[in-house]
C-alpha cells in the first residue's frame, strides 16, 4: 500500500506526482540544503493517494465530475455556483480514519522534533503545480498559525476544498489540465515566527526584464502573505550575482517601502488565526533586513537556483524570536524562464505631456489607454468590459478569472512580487502597483492612459495621450568593428537596454541621477549644519532622515545608481562622467543657491574640472569620488572608468587627478582608468600632452563645435549657425583622433550626429575612431550607419590596393 504521509526527509523533486511541486520542492531543499546551513523548516505532506482515498471514502469523484460537466466553458457565467457546490461537498465530507490517524502521528513527531507544541503552516500543493510552464501561484489556499491536531485536520480539509476555488477551476481550464486528474497534497510545515519578524519573496532574476545577473529580494514586517498577496508596498533589494560570488558588497539598490500593514497571529479568535495590524511608525522607517542578511539570503538563493538549474521564485521568513532566516518555499519562475531569447522589441514613447493622477511601480514596459473601472471585489466582475482598465485597492487570485479581460491593472497596494504584478507579467499586460491613492484620484468611467515605458516607474495620466510604438528587430543586425556604445543616465532602464546589441556605455552622466534621484546640492549636505535657510534645512532633513550623516545620503544613492548601470553591462566598460552641471543648474538643486555664484555665461564659467579643486566645491566633488570608490572597490565594478569634463588645461587635469587620489581614486590602482572629454580647442591643440595625463578621450562634439565656431548654443539668435558638420568642427575632430592614434590613446565620440547623418559616421570611421556612443533611441540607426561606413571604407581600401597594383604593374611593364 502506498503511504498516505511522507516526511520532508523522504521527499525529492521526483515526487511531484505524489505530493505536488510545492511539497516536492520543500522536501528536495530540506534534504539538500540543511547540511549547507540553509534553514528549511521541517514538515510532512499528505500524498495524492491520500486525496484519492478521501474522494473514494466519501464517494465524491462522480458527484464532482457531474457538477463540473454543467460548467459554462464559454463565458463561465455559472463558475461561482459550480465552485461553491463542489467546495460545500468537500467541506461536508470527513477524512478517512487512516488518513486522520497518519496526520495526527506526523504532527506529533514534528512537535517532538522541536521539543514543544508548535504552530504550523498548512499549504495546498497540486500535483500539476509549480511546474516551469504553469505556476498555479495562489490558486489554492494556505492556512497559517495552525495549532493542535483538530485545527490541523480542519485545515487539511479546507485545503482539499480549495482545489476547486473558482480561480483554480478557471486556471486549469485555461491551461488544459483535466480537473479530475489533478490531485491535492497538503504540506504541513513548522511556522517561522515571522509574525514578530519579517518575510518576503526573492526572484533570482529581474522579474521586469528577465535580466539574470541579479537577485531581487522584497520584504515586509510580519508574515509573508502580505508580500505574496500584494497587500503592502515592501522594501526592495537588488543584489548583483557575479560580484556577490567574488565576496564583494553586491547590494546595488535598496528601496524602502511603506510597509503599512503587518500580518500577525490572532490570539483572540481561533477561527481567524492571523490578522493585519497597522505597522508602527518606527518600523515603517526601517529596512526589514540588514546588509549582511540581504547578502546571506542572496547567496542562499544562488545555491537554490544552481541546484534546480533554472530561475527561481523563493519565499523567505525571519524568526523574530531567534533572528534566524529560513527558506519556506521555492518554485520555478514562470515568465522569463519560459521565453526564448527575444531579438525583437517594441519601444513605447509617450509623445505628449499630461496630468499625472497616480504613480507607482511599473510592470510591462508598455503604454495603453482605456476606460477606468473601479471595482472593490471580484464579485463586481460583471461591471468590467473587455479592454477596460481595472483600478482597485489590491488583487488576489480570486480576480484571476476576470483579469484576462483588462488592458491594464492599477492598484493602491503591492510591489514587484505582488499578485497583480505576477499576473500582469504572465498575461503580457501593463500594471502600475503600489500607487497608494489610485482609487481616490481616479473616477469610475474616466478615460486614462497607463504608461510603464519609463523604466521601472509607472504613471497614470488623465485622458487619452498620444504615444508611439516602434518595433525593432535586431535578430539580423550586424555589429560594426568600431564599438557602438550607449549614452545613458537613467538606471531604471539599464537592465532592459542591456539586451540590445552594444559594447557598453560610452557616457554615463551623473547629472541625471543627481537631479532626479538625489535632488540636493552636494555642498548643502556637506555644510548642512551651516545652512542659513530654515525651509531648505527642513526639506533636506525630510528627504535624508534615514541617514544620520547627510553626506552618506549622497554617496549611497549615487553609488547605487552607478552600480545598477555598471551591473547591467558588466563586464563591458561603463564610462562615468563626473558631474558637469553649470552654476545655474547647480543652483536649482535643493540648497544650491547658497553655494552657487551668479554668472553671465554659465556655459563658459564655473563648470567641469575647475570646480573639482576649487574650495567652493572640492568637498562636493569628494562625495562624488567616495561614491565611485564604493562602486569600484566595495561593489567590485572595476568595469567603471571615470571621465573629467571641461578640462581647460593640462595642469588642471593633473590637479584633478591629485584631488581624486586624496579621496582614494588613484589612476592605475585596481585598474582605474581616467578619461577626459575632448570638447575645448585646447584639448585638441595639446592632445598629446593631455594623453600623457589621461587614459582616453571622449569627443564632446556639441561643446567642441560651439567653442570652435564661437557660438553660444543656448542663444536662439545664432543657433542656426551651430553645425557639427562644419568643416572647422570636423577638422578639430580629425586632429584629436590623429593625435590619439599617434599616442596609442583610446578615443570615442558621444553625440547624435553619427546616427542622424550617415556621412558624419563615415567621416569618423575613416579617421579611425575607436567607439561611438548613442542615446538609446538612436542606437540602431547609428549601428546601421557605422556598418555601412565600414563596408564603404573596406571597398575603398580594396579599390585603392587594386589601383596601386595596377600602377606597379604598369611601371614594371614600361621598364621592359
């Protein structure tokens, strides 16, 4: 006789047919990882044979099949009635005595292992569940904080009934599973006291883009169901796998969630074992994991991913009594792991501005528009028309049968691992989750536009806006011999852009990060205690209140942004240009007006290298250097090169390098290369001397053109004279490339002209440029121009060789 119960210690991944994917995976991990000091709470599982014995004991098989035969499989109009009838049948049945006895004995043995009565988690695991091709995520029920044998037996019966939730019936129909050939196993696992600790979910890839070199960890206070269900906006941590394996500080991004609710044990009502309470304010303002715990958890997920040989979706929990972290579930990731490598992409670009109604975490990298339908419950599904946009507080698996009708999902609550986010990815839909206020600012029936094209951010706009969709196919795109690189500033777009054909990042501007993410003038943080404006002090305090040392706020945020881009393109080089704001731009940062002089022409004034050693800004530059040292030395991104903008003289370059060395960035140490922008005529005229000081050049064609032609490109009066194709400008470029070639110095160009003008690309290729960098929207056109230019040059060289051979032959013949 086959067993009715199997302990985790006897289960492997090969027992899916007996205990379902979830329980088979728990047994596999318990057997494999306990010896590696990864805590997997012990437990046991009922088998498929136990479920079949239950059906037989209560004569349920034919009765359930008869009810299912009445299901409307076209519009599913009677799905709620069908599901409710079957669940009632099961809940009115009784467990076979032999099964009840086996469950009691297994529970007693589990309690004896831990030397005390314990609470357990009771989870459903279908025999077709957690397969790489179908997740069944959330289709069946779980019950937490179950104590004692009688409660456990009732929870097992309710798990059996949950095989026929409305959502599970619909899910099986959609995925082609025969209802009566899917059996249910009940997993019983010792509870981790995360009700007084924290819990969450890990993905061993980026769930938005499929970028496989990171681990995403999300977490909140209390039991993990809040994170799984999307009931809270959790903390998020990204960890970079390659440098984690090197023992570096591989945390490249940390974002604090609001964590408004905490799920805890209910001691008052046995019928309601868990409840949500408001999270205390002091806990909302704390990360749920320390850096050491984040790194340890990420290391465990790598071992689990390696063992299973595929990207994984993993649940973790931290015990508030012991402080220990445990892995409580693991299943295959079911979206990106199932996709073939996609060599086509559609770029969505919003072409008009609009009123932003709500914003949150964007899922889907698309734009759509439609009628907003505010629903508070799946029971209101009849109000939703196909193609409308669902706006609600939160979704759970009960929504699944109707979500295929929507064009987008907008929720108040939830993070990247919430139910709404997972379903949106599986459907290829758009979602904005965790807005906080969508249901209060969007009215039922409003026409809205939902845009998730801006990296990881999602926005909901009033009305129907205009956008552009452009399909790009790079499956047959030939890459040039000359490096084609990105101009990039937004870290949120980096993972997605990394899949494009490229040779790295030729120009990463720090200004975008400082302006959009940090927002505060560096010197206002250095001199915070001396700020005169009380309102500015208050605003800075509000933004930086998580940092006792205000300077750390700047360093950490800048390092994480640069680290994210460096991770996306690792090990390709990422050239980071140190800040190049003009004084009027710096002044617009919070606190900036106390530190910036008024200049008649900021374009030619206190900018670039001259700021870095000047007492007005030297300490601010020091913060930039500390951030870059953190990126290169602590995080391990030695693919990051640094670049100095607007360096007027050779001696100024030496001064800057000395300042950098003071802050721990010594050229040549740990492979550090420092480049200089070639954007001033002096850089061209003295190019060989600059090459003695720096490791490479990057031609800034905009500034070089304006300074060569004496044009202020901000002046509308003479702007029509600005032309990168002007012969004088091209002569400057030709000279600096020639000097770089003669000195063996790397040289590239960053700008729009090579993509807009094929002749300009040909000119650069003919001169022997090493790399050309483009904005993302110009990359493909630029690559095509470069390939055409190289082919043209190759043909010319062949023709020249042929002509030379002809002349040599002619001369030889004439001499006979």
